[in-house]
C-alpha cells in the first residue's frame, strides 16, 4: 500500500517519537530577548537542532525509516544535499546496516566528510540534488537497496514531526514558528503535529523557491535551485506527500535573500555564539531581515535546523 499524507498524524508522530527516542538527542531551546538582535521586545525561542546527532534534524527521519521499515541485506540508499546523507549514514552505523549515499558536487566538504566518517559509501553524482536522486534511484533498481527519501517519505515526515512534539513540551506557549523549507520534510512533519495550533511560517531562499512555486501553481512543480543554501534547501520541487499538509496547516511562506541568510548566520554567532550553516540560519533570516514582522506581543519560535559547515570567521 502506498502511504498518503493522512498517515502523518499526531498519534503516529507520538509513536515514532517513542521508537526513535533512544537514538536521538532531545535538543535544547534557548530564549533570547529580541532586543539583543535589535528586533524589539519580542521573546524569541530558538530550537537548536544543529546540536542533534549528525549535526541536523535529519537524523530523526533517518532513524524513523530504518526502524519502521525492513532493511534488506544489501542495505540502504539515500540521495542528499548532505545533511540527510550524514543522518542516514549515522543511523546505519548505529544500527549495523550498510549504506550508500549519493550527493551532488555542491555538497559541502564538511557534510561529505561526515558521511565518510560514519562509514557509509559516498558517491558524488552530478551537480544538483536531482542528479544525486536519479543516481540513487538507479542503484535501488539495480541492487534492491532500501531507498530512504530525504523528505517525500511518510516515515521521514513522522520522524521530523517529533520536533513539534518535543517543542510543544519545551515551549508550549508559542504563537508562531519559523521553519526553513527545502523539500518540505521538516515543515511538513512539524505542521502535521501542530495541526494549526501554532502559526507555522515557511522560509525559503529567493534562489530556491520550491514551496512558493508549488503554492502558486497549486501543485509541486520544478523551481530554481541555487543560492548559498543550495546543499540543504534546493531540491527541484517540494514533496508530493508534503504539499497537502502544507496547504492545510502552513500559514504562509516568505522568501529571503542570500545576503539575509548570511547576515543571520553572522548575528547568531555574534550574539549567542551559534555557528549555523546557511540552511540552518534561513528561518532566522526572515525575522532579522523584516520579511516576517511579528506583532509586539507575539511569541516567536525559530528553527535552527543544522550546523554542518566549516567554521566561518565572522569576526573578521
């Protein structure tokens, strides 16, 4: 049976959280006065998934796939801009499974090295995520390996949705949550968990407007896939399973420029000494650049989703 978006329910996310809990970190939140960033009096709550195992939220979906599905002896195949590949490689290592990870040549050296360090076979295939995905699918067809999709897989969405469950306990009084969007696994899982109880705002790079393009067309369509966050936020299109969830439960999507993402990285480092990768800082870029303007009393959460980057000397 082919899974549908209706399978990504709060009940299934809760069950998935119990299943993967022994293998992941309960990442912290930190509350910061918006005035520290020159943003007024709003209280800002940062969810620090860059401190997650393998360096990003992606490990939640990776463990969900490997624990909820049967892995054949030949192992696992995954295509990734980098973070998903590192997460699958880590989960495979911990569970004693073989993994072959396909990445494009735009993937950062830090992410490629993580994949190698976790013992997976790394294959560099093409210039963009879509090229790596095609190579991964060809390998699956040839070998019978288990494909673990970075975002458009029910188990992936269930795993990423556990962030919503966790954050609801840590910061139960949020009004709004800003979430970066690539293929949509993160925002889809979180939005499915909250089900409209919190205003979920998607944030995309101007150079990779996958969800914005889909919403305009009324369906997932190919979009541009460039920019400084291309290794994590630039697939060709948003996921088919993701899109109906977004239509139901995401308030809106805003676009941010590469310069705003870089400024957000810098501000996170200068103010709270957090080194986020470009994709990990994108959600905060919407707030810092004014693309999203909260009301004076609004309680805002920000996902800092990944930190797999070579350290940048922001102090220069």
